[in-house]
């Protein structure tokens, strides 16, 4: 675990080579295909991000604990090293009140666009987790909710997607939002959605990434998207990848997602904007017995599958943005 932590810190210092602009000079245009994405995104980086965010020293990423500052700084340093700018001013942090005298922050970055056009795509994932358990869960040596799958895996995807997409200028702007308050009724997502609406930020679609650290029950390299029938997003991503990347859940498994969907961070955006908003996940309640437990650590992460999903998500989103694909609501209903 410590080896991955150190390797990722070293990676941060070398990652500036990945940028498309160095000292104001544009790099030669590259041919972006799926192989190029795989070449630029290394599995050791995926492993390092998840291992770091779920490390014992992060104390379960509880937003009521002072240790959450380590998580915030880790994400901010990644954004800074990769020259991904804050949305507003010189800070990534968007502070809000969670409870009386308890403050927390969304971390918000911007990939600017090629034209002065007020259209945005939101890519988001929550970075907080449950902290430290009040009592031991069957193992007296383990009291920390490491949250490797929930949701260090989603953060790893978001960070690497941001790093890759920041090479390019699209017609739409891309908001990279690390949300807080997931385990407090999606408070951070609701706060940011309200803020964006009041600020006349014209969000066209939202993709939330949640728990992609395990295989979706016999479907390697595949994901499930809830509420997929309400937009053409799954169709367009599948078309961009030329495969059934987003698959249907079997009817008997729908209750899995109905159980966690009310807690997903895409919903406040839909409620405020009435736009296509979805959560991408590989969560399966029939097989994931470690959900929201202290056993959710890196020993139970399928890094090969997770990294493949990150590659596909990145390439799919690149294609949608590069071709300025319109994400339409009510695609099949």
C-alpha cells in the first residue's frame, strides 16, 4: 500500500508532461483513439489513487473530522499539478454549511472550452465516506471505513478523466466536481446544483461516478447506468465505444439500484435542472457484501476491471465532447 502511495506522489511531479500546453505552447495534435487513451492512463495510477484515498491515514474521509483536509489537499494537488483550473477565482473549494458549526467543501474545477459558449457538462463523484466506526465490525483490528470502492474508485475515474480531457478544447465546458456530503442526504450535490442554477451556469448533462471498483456480476468492463431510459446518454456512450458498455440490469436485480438510487448524487441536478443526469456504477447488492463496511479496502478492488472502465469512460466522454453530441432528455419515454 505504501509503495503505491509513494509511486503516486512521484507521478504527480512528472504528470505535467501529460499536458497539451507547456509554457503556453500547444503540443502537436494527436490522433485520439482508444489505444491512445490506454497508453496515457496507466493502471498503476488507478491503483495509487484508490490506495491513497482509502489509506488508514485518511481515517475514512469523514467530513466531520479534521483528517478530511488530507483528502481535500490530495485532490487539489492533483488538479494543480495537471493545470486544471478552479471554476471561480484561485480556490477549488466551495464551502457550505453541513450542520450547525460544521462546514465542508465541494472541490470544483473547470476544463474551459474553445468558444465563448455557456454550455457545461458535469462530471462528478463524491469524495467523503463514513470515517471511523463506533464499534468494531467482526474484526477488532479494523475500525476504519476505508471506502476503497465507495468512492475512492469513482474519484480515481474522475481525476484521470479530468487529466486526460484537459488536453483539449471542446465546444462545451466541463465541470469536474468532487462532491461532499454524500452520506448526509446528497447535501453537496444539492448545494452545487442550486449554486449553478443561481449563477446561470447552463448545465446540459451530468454524469456521476459511483463505486466502479468491482466487476458487475459476470460483465467485465461493463457498467450499469440508472435512469438510463430518460436520456440518450447510454446510447451515445455505447455508440462512441462501439460496444455495449452500459448494459441492462436484470429485472430481479432492479431492487439493488432502487435501494441506493435515492442516495445518488445525480438526483439533485435532475430535480433542479430537469436535464439528463445519471450515475454510472458496477454496484451489485446481491454480490457486494462489503458495501458500507470497514472491509471495503483495496484487497477487494478489481483493479484491472476498474482501470478498463476508466479507460472506456474517458474515451467515450472524449468522443461525445469532441463531436459535440447533444445529450437529449426523454430519449425513449
